[in-house]
C-alpha cells in the first residue's frame, strides 16, 4: 500500500438499515430547527442530546461491550457520525471523547483508566477534552511548555492550554506535557496525562468565538497534582501516541461536512430558481463532497484493519476544510444573498452562521501548512 492508496469502503446492509434509523431520530429531534435554517454544528454541545445517543448505543459503537461499547463495525459508526454531522446535530459534549480519547485508552490506557472513563463516555455522560495547543506555540506542538514534574506518587503539572474545546463542560482532559528533557528535545520527553478537571489549581477561562458561541477555552494548570496512575501509556511516548490520535481526528466526515447544510439548501434553492450557472456550480460542489466522502469512508476501513491513516487523514482534512470554506462563498455568489445568522430566509441564515465559523475550519485539527508537510513526507519529498 502506498502513502496515497485508499481502500474501497464497504457499506453493508446493516449499515444502511442503521442509516434509516438515525435519520428518523434526527428528523424527530432536529426537524424544526433545520427547517428554519438554524444549523448548530458538531462543536456545539447538548449533554441531554448526548445522553440520548448513548442510550441508543450510538457512542463508543466499535468498543468492546465490557467497556459499554457496542462491538459494531467501523462502517456502522461512520454512518452514524456522517448523519449527525450532515444534520448539524449538537454532538460536541461527547465528540472528542468518542473520536479520540476512547481509541487512545483502548490502545494505550491502563485497565483502571478504561473502566474509569469508557462506560461513561459510551453512555453520553462523561466528557473529555484534549489539551494540546498552547499560547505562543501555534502549530509547532513539539515546542509546548507545559511541564509535569515527577513527585512522590505522581506529577505536578503547570502550564496553559488554549483552544481547548468544551473544557468547561468536561469532566477530564488528556493533556500533552513535558515530563522529561527540555523544549529543544522536541518529540522526546513528552507524555500524556489524564487530568480530573475538578482538581485544585485548574482555571478554565472562556474564549468566545465570532459566532458569539462558547466552545473554546484557555485552561491554566497551577501546580496540579496528577496521580501516577493517570499517566497514559509510557512516559516519554506522548508524541507517538498523539500522532496516532491525529489520524482519527483529521480523517472523519467532520472535516468536510461542516458546511453541508448549505449544500442541501443550495440544491433546494437551485431547483426552485434554476439556471445553467447554478446547476453547474452546485453539481461541482456535490461531486466534491461525494469524492471526499469516499476518501473519508475508506479511512474507516483502514482503521478497522489496524492500518495507519496519518497521511490519508491529512489529505482529507486539507482538501475537505478548503471545500467547507468555499461552499458559503459559492452560495453568496449564486444567489446574491445578504448572509446573517438572524435572517428570516433559511439559506441566508445558514450562510451567515457558516461564514462566521469558516475561518476556524482550516485551523482546528492542524493548520494547512502542517498538513501539507505531513503529505509531503508521505510522498517522500520532504
């Protein structure tokens, strides 16, 4: 398999049956909001909604039953998250825990850590944030300054993490920090710690984005004691563990479906007011989404086989987020609308809210420059 081979995804009859169940559920839960153009999006959190998904077995779907999982296929999980994203469901409370933390603990966590978190995550009642980026560090994650000093019985953690999604709602955070060596050592000496966010010495400060929403946070750790039992995996192996997480974070449909509600609205509006230009532009968008869906779904197959999707995930994320940002601009050009989240016209409301969120699409999960460096290494040209 070369760096840019994508296996053929297989949509089973079981997965397509499940798709119908999910759509019926979403129509009942979100139908009125969608009809009014009130697209929420996957970064928004609704704990009650997450609990409903957990009760249906739609979180931790591929995990072992002993940890609350459903032991279902990666394809079935893909169908559920695809439908949630396309509908703009408010899945933010459990999203990071389901997408990244669960697989991390299944691969590297201790049995105690799995028993502590996984059943609650699968039930939609336990939420976990990821502490990676730091002020002044940008995309150069290897130069982080947060440090956990080994002490008797554990570590003392000090430092600051930024853009920590939904930390204010989360019960725990997985924090990448330096336990050994100096910043110049780059990847060596980094570890991952599981932090109880109710511990003394933690200050969670809100960051309000351009949409007026609060999902981002700055989290400050001031000499926080972390028991040694909360070290995830091996001390000093944090960089390798985080790199494995990134394949899951970057390859999913959340990297090209953030603007999908606008595509659906564009299709409906073009049927009502057709022209050759509009048909051609909307057709191109639909074709691009279809290709990205095929690539993204094939990565679910790679993960099922235990293959490393790092390069393929970077490619999907880079192309996908660029398309997400282009979609609302196409809508503005085709219909000369005045976008506003408060507009009475559903298309104008969708475009308005999407435009405000769009600058973040190419930042979250790694900037375009970082992703293209990964892709270049996969091609052997860097």
